[in-house]
């Protein structure tokens, strides 16, 4: 019975889709939580939505730094699983659980000083500070969730991830409605603070579900999930070697996004609205790329664990097909039929119909950018499986700063940042350049490394 518990991961379409589909759905649910927060806040007020976007990005700089480190345990779990060292798969997870909990010493002080740690214009200051401070107090939760999820992803057991994320998304939707808009005289209207509280509870629900599965009787017996709780210095350092470049890259990337958002928010409310609605669509649609990235890393880590290098090229081509198919699904509707989005925006209490012309071009460019980024994230997943995170992170973020942030900030400082579509055009150039460079790295084979 125990042998049947160990999932054999290969390069077949069945194996790829069995792992990828739940991961894509899970990432969709995660991203949907952020989008729903902002849609409901837009129904509360456009200013509240814009404030949550920029403040949420500030929080994300720190949460995704630790998420990047926690996610490194997936590589070790995958390679342990691929090399049939099953009873070691829980050990790297524990190292990242400890790291996630220790992150509280960073987040609590950040929460206490949130009022001083932002670049919000005056008209977004109150809403943005409430949103940022509330999320910061428990900012270690996403890293803890990711640490627990790597135990299942690395072994190809992704259904529990889907269950956890779906439960979290459902919780977030219900609490968003209750806490943002209030319930009569019973619960007051909380706006941004209510959206942040809903997100925290949704994260707690996901952590509880994943922890229950991690410590189940079967997993304690087969994978020694409780016995492997010992802190292992060398394994912890191994996770840091892989995770820290990704974490620093996450921080650099989100700092870039934060500076862009701060710049457009200081230009005018109209420019901020066009940019932030486009970003909300981007966050929702990039779920495929994020899901592919994690699935590709898990599958290829298993291939490396058992020395099956030949299958990795087949896996790369399969994910390229998936990325291209997804691109077709979003590019054509957003370029030729964006009216369905405008009909939704017509339902908001604020009239923004004068911005629809600029939004139309921004949406088209955003769709192309997302398609290219989905492709590069699959290539990045292969490099990550071999532990080659430094090169990918360096290229990804150096290009982001050089091709997007630097030109955009130059326009802002010269008072010429008045075209949001131009920013999305720069993002399209960036995604294409990164995909080209990561593919060259893949072909060089310098990324390949058997870690266990």
C-alpha cells in the first residue's frame, strides 16, 4: 500500500496535465482573491481600489521575499521523491516552516511603522495605510502556506492544494462582502481594512487545511512528517542557496512594480485608474504562467532526481504548447472584444467612461505581455529544477529595471509619464527579451545540477 502512495512522475501528457491543471487552478484561485478584493473595493470607491493596489504591492515586496525562500523546498522534495528517498521529503519543508515563523520579527515592526513606510499620495493615504498595516501584522502567512504546499507539489500530489486554495478563495469572497460594505448596524463598513482582514482569514484557512494534511496519520507514517521536524543546518543552508536569489529577485521585481505604481498614482487619479485596472487583469491572467512555473519545476526536479535528462526537452515543448494555447485564449478577446470589461466597469459608482479609449490599447498590450511572460516562466521552472536560480533571477530583474523601470521613471521625472499603454509596451519588450535569454541558458545546459 505504501508503494502505491508514491506517485511516479514522467514526461507523458497525462502526467504533465495531472500536475499542471490543479496548479493552474490553484494559482487562479490565489490571484482571484487579490482581484476580487480590488473589484469589491472599486465598488466601494475607485480611490480605495487604487490605494489597495499600491499598498498591497508594498506588502508583497516583503511577503514574496520570504515566499521565494520557502518555495525552494519544492526542489528538494521533488528530487528526494524522484530518487525514491521518500522519508526525507518532509525535512526541507520543516526548514522552511521555521524560516516562515521567524519572519514575524520582520513583519510586526513593519506593521507598527506602516504609516511612515509608504509612497502614497495624500488622497490615498488613509485607505492605503489601513490596508498595508493590517496585512503586515501576519505577513508571514503566505510563506508558511507555500512551505507546506511544497510537500505536496514536489510529490505531484496537487489536489489538496486546489482544495485549500478554493476554500481560501470562498472565505475571502464572503468576508470581503461582509467586511468591506458592512452589515447594517451589526458590522460597520471597513473598506480597505475589511479587505485586508478577509485576506488574512483566507490565508489562515489555507494554512490550516495544508497543515492538517501534512500531519495526517498516513503522512506521519509514510513520510515521517512529524519525526523530520529537526532543524538541519546544512539542509536549511541548501534551501537558502536556492531560495535567496529568487527572494531577492522577488523583492527587486516588486520594488520595480511599486515604484511604477507610486509614479502613476502621483501623476493623476485618471492615470492611476487606467494603470491599476490593467494591473488587476494582469494579476488574474498571469495565474497560468505561475501555475506552469511551479508544475514545470516539480516535474523536472523529479526527472533530475532519477537522472532522466532526455525527458526534460519533451516537457519543455509540452509547456510551450500550453503557454501558446493560453495566449490565444486571452489575446484575441482582449484585443478585439474588450467591451465586456467596459460593461463591468459601467457598474461601478464612479464614472470612468472617458478612460475607455486608453484602456483598450493598454489591455491589448497587456495580453501580449502576459503571453510572453507565461512562456518565460515555463523555461524558468526548468532552470529552477536544477537549482539554477541566480542566473534566471538576475536576467529577469535586470531586464525589468533596465527596459521598464528606468525609462518609466525618466518619463515621470521629466513630467512626461502620461501614457499608460507605453508602460505596457515596455513590459512586452521586457518579457520577450527575458524569454530569449532564459532559453539560451536552457540550451547551454549550465543550469543542470543534481542536488540530492
